[in-house]
């Protein structure tokens, strides 16, 4: 079974980890469906050792050790003389897994619940959401069709929030 991935910018890291952000809005897509288990990443395509560090959960520590020692695809922390390496803290890359509970398309200009949508997406208000989306997608973003993806919480969380 292929698990789709969602990647987020660093600005959303702690909101994701605390569970206060349980929704994302993306350009129209049909690749994620209700019932999917999605892998959640912090800047998936950026080098792991260039990311913010956070304390791993117990599950997260197991996952990180596996990727360092077995898979060999995570960087090994620098050793302190005469000591074993520590992953507390470690680079917050693969944050965990979520169960997708709702997926729907919307056109923001036609959405009567813009304020609720903006808050669920992690913004203080609709003006903040409009500013963020306009900077990234241009002035006409509100008339485009977007896919809203919601999850009910972490099925596995690999890092603690700051």
C-alpha cells in the first residue's frame, strides 16, 4: 500500500506537532482520499540536517535509529569524544502519520465559511490566509478550485512540539 505524503513549510512545524493544525489546502488534487494514511513531512525535499531540531517521541527515536543504523539514509549526529551519539534533539523531518478523515474541493470566493476554513488551516483570520495565499499563488487564488484535506489527529507522531 502506497502512503501519500504531505510536506509543509517550517512555519507550520509546531502547529502540526501540537495538533492545532489538522487541515491543509492545496491546489486541486485527487491523489489523497478519505481513509488514506498520509506521511507528514517538514520540508520533504530539503536536506534533513538543515531543519529545525525537536525532541523525538519514543516512536520517533525508534524510527530515527532505524533510518540511521539500518537504512543509512539519515545523518548520524556528531559524536562527542568518548560518548555515543544522541538524537535528543534531532532534525524534524518525517513528523509522523495521520489518518485522512475528510477531503473536499472548494472555491474560496464562494465559501461562506471563510473564517472557519482559515482558522482550521492554521491562520489567525481570513486576512492572514488571503495574504499568505496571495503571496504564493497570486491575486486570483480565491477564484480557483482548491482541495481541502483534513485529518483527525496523529496515528504516529515522531517529534514533540517546541
